[in-house]
């Protein structure tokens, strides 16, 4: 009896996994089918959007409206100003946000959405440039828009073939692809992206390191002629696990970290007789004083070894600060 119950549970589990995978497979097929088709409207649509200085209007309603809202956010995130307009609310005053000759990106699987059709004459009267992401080639919208990106899917992915699933997945992918293609056409960079995200972890990447580095009296510095014993005292007082070795003009000569000190002590050398310049590492990895956190993170990544600190120098190679790597992304 127990074995029978276990078998039934396993059977139900396998069935549910199959249902789950069927949906993913259907949505994958929709994407594959779109990729294999010829879409001559896409280059013109990308060029039209990339040339715009005014915000792009992403228009839709229902599930397609939710997609349009997300696509508008993706455009804005990637450097192309955009906003979402709900087709139903547009007919009740929100059309005031649409200016003459705005580019309007319409999302409609049926291509005959009543709320969109109702405001279409006004969009045309304002000479808006219309791009449609539409599911039916023979629909009214497909014949009216300037550029029609056609979605030809076999059906939705749900078991009754009615819930927006494959269609909205494809709409989302097309919207993302348009946003990325336009961003690339405009020369949008990683640095631009980070500047658009001042909050959270992404925002912290753009903080200038001069705001985070230790500087002035807090810098653990020592001359090359100082004894190792003096250098150890500087490291202990600085509490950064390292000391920067500088010349009389403040130029960085080298770096000594805790590990260097431990290895020296283990070798049983006289720490009062050896000069700091004899044990320092010359040519350490440094950051320019104009760097932001993202730049230092790249330096750490490319170093190929753990770095606890990174000295910061100006154009003349003078030491102006020191960054502790563990604190770079700390809130």
C-alpha cells in the first residue's frame, strides 16, 4: 500500500513537471519561430526610435499594457527616454502627454484592441510615428502602423490556449531587443547605464572613490629609508593592514602589506636593521584619483589575486588616498 502511494506521488510530480516544461517549450517555440522569420520592419523601427529626442510612448492595455510598461522602463534604463500610456486612460485625458510627431510603440496581440482603435485617429492627427508589435497580419492596426513587427505564434502556452503567455513572452522579448538595439545605435555605455541607476548597488558603483578613500592624516605612509620596525608601527596605527611607501615629494614608491611583514619575521631577519625600501613591493596596482567604485572593482577583478587595499594616486603619481577593497560595496 505504501509503495502504491509513493508511486502515485511520483506520478503526480512527473505530470506537474511535464505541464511546467510544456509551457516553457511553447514559449521557446514562439521565440524560435520569430527568429526564423523575416522582419524587414525592424531596421527601420530601430532607426526611427534611435533618431528621436522626445520620449518614446509605449502604449497598450491589459497584459500587453503590462509588457508595454516594462519595455518603457527598459528603454529609459538604457538611455532612451520612454513612458507607458494605458490605452484606456489615454481616452480620458492622458493623451495630453503625447506630443506632435511622438514615436508611439503599440503592443496588441489581436491588432484590433478597441481602446487603441478609439484613440488611433488622434494619434494620426498629431502625426505620431506608429510602430506596432502585433499578432495578426490582417488586423486593422497592422494596416495602419508605419512599421509592423509581426508576431506569428501557433497559440498560447496555457492548457486552454487563451491566457496571454506565448504572446506576451514574445512581446517582452521584442521590446527588450528594440531597447537594446536602439541603445547600441546611440552609443550608450556601461558608465551611462550606471549613471542612470543612482540607488542601490548599481548606484554605488558610480560613487567617486575620493569620497570613500582614506586620506590625509589617516593615510599610513612611510619613507623608504625607515626601518621595518618603524614601518610595522605605521601599519598598526593605520589599521588598514598596509603602508604606502612614498618619497619626499609624496610620490608612491611601493606598498607593504601584513603578509610581507609576517614573511619577513618568519625569516628571522633583524627588523631594526632592514629598510622598508628593501621589502616593499614596487609597482603596486593603483587607482587614479578620478576613478569611481566600478573602476576599482575592475582593477580588483583583473589583478588575478586578492588585494586588500588599493593606493590612489594623482596624475603625477603622488599618493592622495587608499581604498580598502572590502568596503567598496558596503552600504
